C-alpha cells in the first residue's frame, strides 16, 4: 500500500535535495542505457588487455631502435623501423584515449544504475532518496520520538542549529588551544594536551572576544599558581573564575577594568580553599577545584553553600560528588534521597562503591529523575561508549543526566562532536577524544531544544544553581559552565587521573 503525499511536499523534498524525482520516460531511457552495462564492461576489459599487449609490443620495438645493431642497419630499413614505431605509438595513444572515455562512460552508467535501482514508482514517476536524504532520514529516525509533531522545516532548522553550534564550539576550542598552548604549559609544566583541550572547549562556550576571555583566563591561572592543588584542579578552577563575574556592588574595587573583580574572587577562593582544607579535610591536591565549584554556587546573599557541602560530605567520601550536589538549589533531603537511590541501583547492578559510582550517582541526581526512569537510557549509553572507554560509567551518567534527550539521540550528538574534534585535535587517543566529546555535547542541546519543545525549557529542569545567569559579562547561560567545569575532572581533573583518561580501546565505534 503506497502512501500519497501532496505534490507540494514532493516538490519541496526534490528542490531541497532530499529526493530525486525522474519522469517515467527518463527512467525507461536510463534503464535502456544501463541494460548493456555488463557487456560494455566485458568489452572494456578485453580492450584493456589488448592495449596492454600493444604497449608491450611497442616497448620491444622501441628497444630495437636503441640497440647497437640498429645503428648498423641500412638507412631505408632504419627509417622503416622508426616509422613503424611511430605508428604503433600513435595507435597505443589512441587506444588509451578510447579506454579512458569508455571507463568514464562505465562509471557514469554505474552511477545511473545505482540511482534507478533505488527508485520506486510513484504517481506516474519514479522517486528515490538522495545521499543527503538518507542522512536526513537517519537523523529523523533518531529524533522522531521528540519531533514527530513538529513541522519538517522546524526539524531541519533545529538540526542545522545543533550542528552549527557544535561546529562553532569546535572551531573556537581550536583557536583557544592554539592561543593558550604556550602560556598554559609555561605556567603548568605538568599539564597535558587533554587538560588544555578541556579548558579550550569550556572557554569556547563563553560568548565574547577570544582575546579578552583568554586574557581573563590567564590572569585567573596566575592566581592559582601558588595553590597546592594539581595542575588539573588549577586549570579547572581558573576556568570557573573566568566564567564568574561579580557585580560592582559585590566587589571592593571601583575600577572599570573587566578583570578587576578577580582580586575579590581570589580572596574568596583562598578563603574557601582554607576552609575546605581545615574544616572539611579536603586534600591540598583537590581543594582549589572544590573551592572553585563551591564558588559557582554563590547565593544571592553573598554566602557560599559550604554548609550543604559539609552535609553531603557526610554521605559520600567523594569530595567532587559532594561539591556537585552542594551547588544545586534543590532541598537537601530531596537531593540526598535521589543520590542514595542511584547508589543503591549501582550496588544492585554489582558495582562496588567507588569514585566512579559516587560521581555517576551525583550527576544522575542532576536530571531530576529516579533510577527507574533512567536505567534503560543509562544502559544503552554505557554500551555505546564501552568500545571507547574501559570504564564508561561516569561519562555515560553525564550524558544520561541530559533530561530532554533519549539515549540514541544523545549518542548520535556525541558521535557528531567526536567527528568534529578528531581532525583538529591530533595526537589525542580515542578515549580522550570521547571524553572531550561528552563535554562538548552536555548542556548544548538543552538550550536548543527549548526553542522547539516547550516542555523542555531549561528553566523547568531541576538543574538550578544558587546564583542567576550573568549575561552582562559573556552573554551566556552560567549554569552550563559549572556542569562542564566540574565534570571534566572525572577524566583528568579534581579527582586525579580518572580511569577513562588512560584506559581506552583502539577499535570499535559508537553503539546504541
């Protein structure tokens, strides 16, 4: 049973390159042209063999004219031999030209056959999907659960916007990496390229002038130089300081310099670092990163959620997990219940309590869903990442925590990000590229989906932070930075080197 669509829709699909439409007369003619393709190809192979034999014969004749004995031949015989060689040379050249033309014709017929083989009769004509149409259909299949009720043009616009957003982040990240490379390695000799790319992707999500943002980051990094934390923590903390901006009423400086507030941020960071080390017993190696995350949860009254951090520290030995949970503006008892339910889920799955399970539980708690709501999605994403990461749980939990996307679409976006990063980040292995791709994807789609899906507005998701967005400085959504800055440490940040950073596989691909 065929499905009829309006002619206007078919015209739209054809005009925009999604389908190829061929009148029946053209289809019949194309079929007639390709009918003898097999015989043409057989004749072509015979001609190729004959031409090669002619070349061999020509080569032998040419060798004779270059031999010593040839010079002792009579004048007439030499001229006759040379004339013969010239004629054979012209014949071979003519044969080669004909073979080239036939080869082009065969390729043309093969392409035509491929086109008509995919065609099906429709309303007196023949239609088929183009390559672009196949790719678009695959995108639609992945996203149909969410966009089925939307106009096709809206779906196309959203897809383009998503791809453009990811491409923009990738391009900007490449520019930041090139700009910051010497500065970062000069300040932190132990830093590696993964850390540099991590922060480059984070800075790329800030809207503003590259040189101004880079300058602010380098100033922030200079502040961190005398802290006792690891280079991973210092880079992450510097990125968070770069994204923060205190209003004039919150800073003690009257300067109009865009970076004058860094002095006050430095004081707050030092104070929090001291508090966390002496009262929460956070190790020196981690304290700067934890303090910076806590700073991101600054309340409207100017205080920081250290009390919440202390409460969550009683529930988990993972300082990073406690920091992630502390900065969410969700009642402690609700968040604690959600966190503990995910820990119980991992325990039932056979996982021993570890930094991985604690971090995964913390990030899944951001989604606002419970274990029963996300376990299928999490399982699919874990399987999809397993060929890249030996320990994919944390990365999978981060992707699963995106509340507006189902598993296959999340994996599809991650694969797109991977394909964009791979050519511009040479030297990084597959597990590192995958980790960067997760960071690149997480958060981006939420901002785009809200434009087409009113049920997925980011304001209605449970990821609410203690302070509001700060569009005055970077004209961006502040909550995204905390999630990104915090999570990349799970691969090479405040928790030290995470297994995903060093245990990758060389084969396989995306699944789901």
